[in-house]
C-alpha cells in the first residue's frame, strides 16, 4: 500500500523559505486527506513541494508506489488558457506524456472513461479557451485522473464548481480512492465538505503545520478561532453528521466582536 | 458539437482523420505552388515540361534542363525549405513564450542574425574561429543565439508578461537595426550593397550548397521537436500544469530556443531577413489544425512553405521580367491575407 509522510518539510520560493518544519504521521492509500488553512497558509506551496516541483529542507517520504514519483499526480489551480486544444486532446495529452506518439485503443478507452465518469463527454470537443471556469476545472481534473494516479495532490479542485458538481467531484474522488487504494490530498476551503468527505486533515497556517489527524479530532472550535479567527460551533445535524456553523469573525485576531445574525 | 458518451472515441478518430486530410491538402498545395514556381520566369515552361524535366532531364531540350535544374530548382526549393524553417521557428517561439506575437522576426532574432552576418560581410569579423565560407551563417547563429538567450533570461523573471517580452523584442529589433546602419556607415560601398541584400531578403542567390545546409539544419532539428511533441503541447496548458505532467519546463524552453536560433539563423544568413512567415505560418496552422504538436508542427512547416513558395510565384508575375525581393512580397501580400484570416476566423486561437 502506498504511504506518504512529511518530515520537517520546507520549501523555497526563490531564496525565501515560505513553508517550514511541516511534519505529519504517515498517510496511507485509501485515505482522503484534506489540506486546510487560511489564504496564503502555504497549501499550494506544500503541494508543489510534495510533487517535486519545489526544493527545500526535510523529506517527503513516499513508499509502496508502483511507478515511483510518476505515480504522484498534482492538479494545480488552473489558469485560463488560450491553447487551441480540445478537452479530449488535453486529457489524451496528460495521459501520453513521456510516452510514445502512438495512441492506442487503451488510451482512448481511458480518456472516454474519465470523461464519462466526470459527466463531461458532451464538452469533449470544445476548445479549452471556450470553457467556463467550472468546465475548465473539470477538464483539469480529467487530465489528472487520466494519468492513473497513485498519490493525488489536488489544489482546490472544486473552487469554481456549483454545489451539484462539488458533490459529484468529491464523491467520485472518494470512491476512486477507496476502490484503487489511492492516497488523495485535497486543498479545500469548505470545512463542511472536509467533514463530509475527508478521513484526515492537515492544517496549515503561516507556512507551518497546526496539526494533523482524523477530521473530528483536529477540527475544533479552538482551532477555528486560532487559525481562521472565527467564532464557530460544530454541531451534529438531524442526519448525524457534523457541521461547522460560523457565528462571527475577528477583524484583528483574538477578540471576536463581529457576530452574524 | 455534443456527442453521446460512447461516441467520444469515434469523434476523436474523426478529428484525427480530418487533420490528416488537411495536412494532405497543404502538401498538395505546396506541390502545385512548387510546380508553378518552376514553370514561371523569363523562359515560360508548361507544367508538363517541368514535370518531364524533373523526372527525366535527358528527355527535354538542354535549355529547359539548365533553366529548371541549375537556375529555378535551387531557388524554388529554397523558398520551400526557408518557409518551413522560419514557420517552425515561429511556431516554437509562440509555444515556449506562450505569446501569439512571438517569431524570429518580431523578437529581434532575425535582426540580430542580419547584424552578425553584416559584421562578417563588411569587416570580415568572425565571431567563431571557423573557415571563411561558414563565417556568415555562424556569425548569424551566434548573434541569433545571444538574442534568444536574452529573451529567455528575461522571460524567466517574475512578473514578466507576454507584452513585456514583445516590447523587449521591439527594442531588440531597433537596437540591431541601428547597429546594422552603423555597420553600413563604416563599410565600403561594395559591402553596403551586400548588406542591403539582407535587409530586403531575396531567394535569387540560392545555390544547391546553401539549400543543402539549410535543409540539413531543418532535418536535424525536426526530430528533436517531434520527440518532444507531447511536452511542447503541454506547455500551452501553463507552466504549472506542464510541470505537473513531469515536463522539465526550464530545460525544454532552453533547448527549444537553441534550436529555434539555429532554424532562424541559417535562412537569414543565406536569403536575408524574410519577415512575417514565422508569424503567419503558425497562425494559419493553428486555425486549421489546432495545437496538438504532432499535427501542428508539420502543419506550420507546410503553411510556411506554401506561403513563401506562393510569394516566390507572385514575385515573378508582379512585373514580368523582374523578380521582386521576396521579403517585400511576403509583407505586401501576406499581411492583408493574414489580417483577413484573423478577422474572419470564428474560432480565435489566442
């Protein structure tokens, strides 16, 4: 089974160390790990460091992968592109990277399957430049999934999606993780989605780790106050699942004077 | 066009068939243009006569044989090879700099190559210690390379946008044009005439030897691009995405720039600066065939070759008996055609 553990991990952006000293327990295949934290906490930087795109101190210890580092698939936040490529071509391209020119039936079958599973076969032949933000995000997700990941690093994959698509995408990722023993790290802002879909959570703030472990143990009212500077409750709904309810926020930290409702 | 799930694979196959057909049509257009180019001139030859002279030279009168093989064929083929090389160079510059305005001409690489060649021509200055006969192309290459590296170094700086690169390119064009003028100022009258030849661009001095060298450069660099077709296509999805696919973005950019400099320098050294092919060729290819580099690369080359070959035809028929400098023709004819294509295109690639 694939595992990943962070040991004192930091990352350089230029000459600056933007994240440092991040250590975690070993996460294992079949788990969805949510990476959460306020803006500029270092989530994207950590993903790039884990994907090997940035250097830095510490060790990203990966074990049990079949394909070494090529099994680690990183899905960055997608900038708009003007490339004259269709969705289908972009997904095929992701799959064939570092492979031969020849496109086999198995490649096309894999692309078909990914597009169908995300429900975007109808935009397969649309140009990337014509897509809406949400469609672009789904195309990007399709590109990532088409590479048969063993470890998935997804940077805010649902930020541009409507509620239905968010549920669809996160359910799909969780099912893939369970079926194929993938280890998925997903940066998310919606803590209710985290509580619903993630098994574990890694909290970042100011470029450092503020805790990791099972969601219900780590996401506490105190943590929300310290990391997000919000006054919140965590309550059980009528269907038995936990929800974060925000009551107010602090302008400067510490005191929480602004109460909603 | 929305398609049901099960037919996406078939849809893709149909798209690939259409792209292959378009490549075939471009190749056919090139062949027709080449034959026309060979038939036209002060001695008019029929198409059948041209084909006969090419296939069995002994079966045609000696005059036709000499006209075709010794005079017209090197020039006509040079148009094809130079068009293909410049268009390929432009396509790859646009890809790696993620910029629709990038081309050897607009970013000053052609101007730098002209300056390098002019240094050799006017003062016999060799930028590399090589034999005199290779001085011009290698001078051109060294200057083209230096310019490409300056552009590359700047494109790596943070906060540098596509517009900044183009502005820098314009600055480089003006700089090298000024330096070229300085060379002309200090050069002898004879050397000035030769230098002016570069600034106009002309295929008439093509020889089999020059054609062989330019073709060799094109043939040598093409497989290096084709081998990286998937990686180059991935660059158009953005640096982060390409890197996430496992592409070494920095190395790919640097290697491509070196190859582009080679591709731009040799045509410039032999036929002078021919503008806009490197800009227009890739745009036409992109509109026709998209940016999957497995198809985009051959399409760019074919489009560039067709444009320059047709320009060569037009340069002969504008005023019968006179051959216009090809650089002037590509600009005068090519640009209005290009603008009409862009304005008429429903699918904007950039």
